[in-house]
C-alpha cells in the first residue's frame, strides 16, 4: 500500500490549512458490507476460523469497546468478518486518511495521532457509543509488534473504560503475525489465521474496579509470544525468504556487540562484522553452533536491556541524517527536505530544511514511538510531532536504528516517569 505525497518547502507545508475536526459519521450496513467483501479473499486464503467466549452476554444492539491485538494488516479484515452484524467505528491513525478522508469516515474510521494525548478522541468515542449507538474497534497497542510479543498499552486505557461505561470485548488473533511479520517486507507466508472473541468486562465490573486494576487485567490479556505459539503448535513456515529483513529487529550482534551490521537474507541472519550466522528454522527457532539465542524475542529483550544500560550510564545517543516528511492535513504527506534527528536522554531533537525546522520532544511526551518498517513502501520510519505537525523521519544510510529508537523511547519514558514519582513534592 502506498500513500499520496507531494514535494514542497517547509514554509509551504506550514502554510497549509490544518485538518479540521469532524464528528464521527454513522456507519451504514453498505460500508460494512464493502469492508467484508474486500476481506473475504485473504480470509479464504488463510482458512480463517474463530471461536466465541461468553459473547452471549453482549446484547444484539448493545454498543461495546472491542480491543484487538495488532499483528499485521490482516487484523482489519478479521475484524470486518467478526463485526459485520453490528455497526462499529475504527480508531485509525490520521495518516490512514490521507487522500481518502471522506471514504474513511464513511467506513466508520475515527482519526487520531499515534502516541499523542488526544482528548478529542475520547469525546468522539463517547459520541459514537452514546449518540450513534455504535461499537468501537481499537488497537490499543497502536503499532504492530516487531518481535511477535506485546507492545506497551497506554496508562490512560483504564480511565477510558470508566468514561465509556460499555462492555469490553477482546479479539485475539493467532497466525496473523506468522503470516506477515512487519520485518519481512510485506512478503506473505502460507499460514492459517484464527481468532478468539471474548467478552472481557461488563459495565458493572468496570464500575467496580479502579483504572489501575483495569489496566492490570488488560495487560495480562495482551501478553503473548507468537514465535512461541508457532513453535508449540508446530506451525511450519517453509518460505525461503522468512529471514529477509530480520536485521531490522535484531540489529545488534550478541557476539561482537556491533550494531547495524546484521543482515537478514533468505533463511539466515548473519553479522557482517564477525561472521556469526544464525538460521531461522521452519518452526521459528534460531539455529547456530555456539549461538547466544535460540528464541527471537529473547534476543530482542536483550537489545532492550542493552539500550536501558546505555541510558543509565549516560552513553545513549543517536544522531542520524534523515529525509523529512510532514503531515499537516489529510490531503497529502509533504516531503519537505533533509535534516538530522538526534535522540538522547533529553528526548528527540529534529533540525533541518535549511535551518528552518527545529522540533524538540521530551522523554515524557510519549510512552512509546510510532516507528515502522517499510512505511507505505517508502522506507523504515520514525515519527514524532504534535497537534500542529507530525514529522516522519526516514534514516539515510545509517544502518538499522528504527527498532532501537523505539526501545530507547520506551525505556526513557519508564526512567523519567520513575524519577518523577521519586521526586520530593
């Protein structure tokens, strides 16, 4: 999938009119049918099946909040099949509206900016459930998983449940990540996909629990390991490209400690610095004589701990040349020039466009990072910004740093938040 872009100067982009807020539109059956029909081919190819747990507790016309884990693009197609009998609105990132805002609203999408506080979004969700009597589909992780395990949930989610006062249903997929992991360049594997639809929380149970208790319940439900699932269920992935791009996530060699020299190609992941080579087996294991890891999420957790230690020791710093795109409204993504993105203990600092652009973002601004591999087929991307403008930064000739930037953002937030709690009043 591609996105509409246009080259212009930074000043021209800033002069564009801002995207105006609009209330959610009522979703009609015709557009649910369009979503469903557009989804059937992929669902048939994956032999999609599902099972229901406690859904009889949900009234036929009762609005609810549907929380779904985010593994790959097929998630929306799964939801279209499971929710076709009831009106539902979809919380969607604003860049998904570019070039097609009217269609997206008719389908039922509600725009938001990833990893930014959005009070308007909560009001739109209340309007959708109370006035339009519609359910809401939300991917609370906000971004695809890099390593097949859960990504952080926002601390505000429990409060949101208390405000909405509607039942909570969870959709959890299996096979979606294995079929189309983000690192693998949109190359589809032959894997069956299934889903479990569970009635999770009643309005009465939500009312009786604190926001933190609700967060704890959701955190437990959103705990998974899809490489472990593949191994335990003996799901065989025979495609010869299964390790393509694996270096995007496993960017640091555990043997020589070098970063940015890993290469995932075919069925192997190797370090161009020391020559150590791992094979990604058909069942999702890493195979290497004297290898440090056999399980991909263990390697990724080790990288997280390495980043955390860099931050605590004061040595973490990333300074990279980037190509800069901007989102001001939903007409197009504006390609505004080149710059430098710096990330350190002080957060992000973006400069560029011949000295006209300067933007800073502190560590406490966001608990995670909107970063992506092969974003809209442009390239690997890091996104920062605010309500005025969102910046999409594409690293240029500096190795694989997108995953590290996300890990560092999450660890910086945890450390800054912990320090804030310990600070004397």
